[in-house]
């Protein structure tokens, strides 16, 4: 009886594996629609400097509050932020 059950379970597992393998061979359809045009301010190379408070561009009080709480209560992040500010000050001082 155990052997029959084992054979059944093995057969079901093999069938499921076959279905998964066949489904993974399906290719996604080609994208359709007009091509996306990028705004002139977009820089794929990252040449445009990012503002320190980039999240404020979303105009979300809730997001601002969450980021503020994160910066205040995450000491590792706070230390990293202070080090970044310090590094920027050194760069500014050396380039002046």
C-alpha cells in the first residue's frame, strides 16, 4: 500500500514538474504601443544631481513623516547621513 501511494505521489510530482518546466518556456509577448519619450531633464547616466530630500517631490505628508521618523530613530542611518554631509563639506571645502 505504501509503495502504491509512493508511486502515485511520485507520478503527481513528476507531472507537476513537467507542467512547471513547460510553463517556464513560454515567452512574454512583445510590448505594444507607442515608444516612451523621456523628458529632457532625465539622465540615464546619472549626471543630474539628486536633491538631498528627493522624497519631498512626491508632496506626501505621510511619506515625509515616515522618512523623518526613519532618520530620527535609525542610528546607523543617521550616522551614515552625517558622514555623507561631512564628506560633502570636505569636497566643498577642497574645491573652493
